[in-house]
């Protein structure tokens, strides 16, 4: 049964990826090509292609006063959902910056928190990052095996919602513009994902985490791998497919 569910999920994501709305029209080819040429010139001139880590800016720490929270229940797990202003924006001279900032729901970062009671003492924290088209607790708890990680392995878990996914989506399909023919969206999407999670990490460390690890699946695996090359102080990283 588990294999059947996995195959069904793969087929569903493939159907999303092959939907007609995700294919460029003739005019899109010229526009996207021009954006990529402009980006290549800009990124080379600024040294970001030679030194990729220098492209990523260090975000301000996330203070508890900036966080809004609510409670929920899914798949047998009680959770806290926190939200905060991302504060991310592409540089104004980057191609696609204006389009990216036009996705207003994406300006607010969201994360699902599953943790043990404070009286249990300090716990290791796991930042668990979902795949493409996910971003909702009922999906992510299954896809990332949250109950086992929480109950079986004893982690407190933070599950950030990737840009344009879940409650941050701007189309009917969760995450659709993140991976589309607008390739600069993908650049800005990964950049914001790293920014948002780095802010979340400052909040987690403020909760008394005894260690912090990263775990991602599919698109989330790419995000945690990218983040591991930029962020210091991580105890372990698991990139899965």
C-alpha cells in the first residue's frame, strides 16, 4: 500500500508539471530569454556566479514579538502554525524582481511547529522541508513522516512552507510559479526559501534548541542542501528524494 501511494503521488505531480498552463507561449520565449541574458550579465558583473554564496544576503533575526501563531490538528498531531513577515525582496535591478514582489501572499512566511512540552527539557530540533506542490500540514505530515520523527526520534519539528506554496500560493496549484518556464522565479524562490529558513533558525535557537538539523525531500532536499552551504552551526543534513 505504501508503494501504491508513492506511485500515485509521483503520477499526480507529473500531471501537474505537464499541465498546459505550465507551457510557455511564443511571446514567453523572448521574454524569458531576455531575462536570463540580463541576469547572466548582472550576476557575472557582481561576482555572484564566481562566488555563489555572496549572492545570499544575511536576513535579520526573527524576534518572538514578530511571530503570530495559531493552533491546529492534522493526521493525529497537534501543531502550532506561526507566521511572520518574510522581509525578502530580490534586488531591484534583478530580472523578474517586480513580478516576484507582485505575489503578495508570498510576502508572509509560514511554518508548522510540532514540539514536546517545555517541561520535558531541551530537545533537538529538526527543520523539515516539504516537496513541490505540498505545504499543508495534512500533506507534509505524511510525506515527511512527522509523527515518527516527533514521537519515535524525539525531535521538535519546524516545517517551513516554501515560497508560493500552501497558504502562500498565488495560483490554484501549490507552488506552481516556483517551478515554471519563468526561470528567474526559481532563482528568487530558492533565494527566498534560504532567507526565510535562516530567519526561522534564529527563532528556533531562541527556543533553547540543543541541536538543529535539516531534512528535506525532493524540492525540499535541494533547499536544505543549498542552505547547508551557507548557514553555519548545523548539526546534520539529510537530503532525500
